[in-house]
């Protein structure tokens, strides 16, 4: 659509420049080198320029409609408040310093499509983890239900809040971590908060 709109606008502009050259060489050079002079040329030479000007107006109208539609789609894809979320659940494990670590990554997506897209991003970003197949559901398992209200659970977890509509609420469950290991992860979370300006809370049992 943007290519079509751009083509219409370009045809209209070229048409006005050609009309200006037909009127006189100075007008042609002015409209070619200083496009703002079109605003002066068109009313003074309406008969010569009305055809390409109508094409230009059609292009501008299409551009306005496209911009409004794009803005609405952006608002739908990235709402301020996610009213009916779909939850992504992704389990990961890896060995580190002789320990088998396990985390559960939970994300609040806008809908099923957003959930699948987010799953692909997470899978690409967690390439050093052994990951389970991601699941998308409109409800959380009961043991994870309190997490998106930042309530305490029987395990420590990280809570990453949204900063902009393009962000998503994230929870990282630290499964089977000792208190010292959880503290270390929490410190890394705070560094992430400082670097990325995302609010991060470490919530312990």
C-alpha cells in the first residue's frame, strides 16, 4: 500500500512540475528545485495544474487513510492494557557449575498470534538453554496464577514489568534454586533493570 501511495504522490508531483515548465522555464525550475513553490504555482495556474494536482490530492488522501489504519493496527497489536491476555509458558534447563538449573519463562501476550511471535523471539534469545516446546494458553496453571499479581509463591521468581506498549509482562520462575543462587539471579535482574530501564522485582517465598 505504501508503494502505491508513494507512486501516486510521485506522479502528481511530476505532473505539476511538467505543467510548470509548460508555463515558463522559471516556474519549472522553481517547482523542481523548491517544491514549496507548488503552493504558489497551483492557485496562480489552476487550469494548467488541476489534473496533476487532483492526482496529488488523491495520493495525500490515501496516505492519510493508510496512516490512520497503521496507527489503529499498532494500537491493536500493542495496547496500553492487555485485557484478555494469552500466556506463553516456556521451560528451560541448563547445567552450570555442576548444577542442573531450571527456569520457567512466562509472558503475558496480547493474543495467540502475539504469543507465537514472542515464543520465536524467546527461543532465539535463549539458545544456550535446553527448551521445552512453548505453550500458549488463555489461563495459567494454578501454581503460577499469583505471579502476574506479584504475589508470593512457594518459590522465588523475577517480575519484569512493561515499560511501553511494545513490551510484555514477564515472569521468570527460579525452580529448585538455593537462596544464594536466587540472590545472584536477583542481582543480575537489577543490573538488567539499570541497563534496560525495565522495572524488575525479585519476589521470594
